[in-house]
């Protein structure tokens, strides 16, 4: 529900969100700490490239993942998380939008990073986009695992392609309209947020408002949030589900009227 400019930029694509993750000066400082611990020549090369303004996020992610795999360097894993958690969340949120009443993207995100933490030996950094492709396969498999856990959920893999599209290798003509499309997206996104807040303020009960604030703004887990509201976990989930459906229904009605 935040409307800051950086949040709008981060919602555009995998690559654009990655580019905004950590300032170069901070990144260099963090990498220097890792270099001192691991004595990794690859990390030193990345520091040199970043100082020259030639950072490649694909290679940087590969190098950090290799550092974690070989040296079990916790700082490398931590930096990987900071560089990628927003990107991963956007991918997950987009892929499960048709199952938003069943799946929690935060739970999936947690399981994704847990898999990366547990199974670094499965990573093979032999290509520039190795970490990007490997992590996407983990995201895809984790989403499918969560869907399969829902016995009543009909699973379709059409929304989960096996390969994550690289927005930077798109048709050259597409770049001509990128700037205009981004500006149009920002305006629509702001308009959508204003409508969301209008519906939130005017159509939800106080309990529903508090429930959504706990899980969507304060990022509390369902059990913790249900305890704060003093209701059973299953009842809390129902409150959240109904609140989201009510918001979506009113938004569809408003946007449908605007478009007719």
C-alpha cells in the first residue's frame, strides 16, 4: 500500500528491480568483507568491475552463490538474499495471482530461500545466467509444491513456464516504447493504489482492515496476526480471504464502470 517512487520502479521487471537493489558503494563494502573472509579471486574481480561501473548482476549472483557453495560464507548468502528477495517476491506474486486466495507469496519466498540455503551443492555456475535460471526453477517447483498441498486446487502449469523470460533479450523494437509504457504504468499503478485505498477505507470492517494491515503491511505471519486479533487461525484466514475478495470485487466494479 506504499506509493513511493522506488516501489513503482521495482515492480516493473526482474532486471529493473535487480538493478535498484543495493547502491554500488555499499555493495563494494560488503564484497570486500566477503573477500577478506574467503580470499576469493572471483569476488575481488567483481569488486574491480563494480568500481569501473561494469557490474553484471548475473555474474555477481553467480559469484556470490559459488562463494556460499564453496566456502559456506554466510555473508555471501545474506547478500544474495538482499539482492534478490524483492525480485523473487515479484515473480512469485505475479505467478500466483490466480491463486491469491490460496497461497501466501511470503511463505513461498521463505521456502525458496530455505532451499537455496540447504542445497547450495546443486548449483552450477557455468553460465552467465546460471543463478537466475537455477533460482527460478526453485521458485517454480516451490509454487507447484504449495499448490499440490492444496487438494482442492486445480493445477495448471501454463502460468509457470520452465524458463524465465529475459526482458533484456526482447525484440529491439520493443525498446522504442519502453519509456512511454513505464510512465503509463506508473500512472495506472498510482490510480489503482488510490482506488485500493478508497475501497479499503470505505468497504471493509475494522477487523478486516486490521487483519490486512497485519499480513500485507506489517508482514506478520498468519498465526501471529490471528493472536493479535484474538481469533482462531482458521477464522483469521477466512477474514483475510473475504477482505481480499471484497476489495477485488469492488475494484473490478469500479474499473469495469470506468472502462464502459
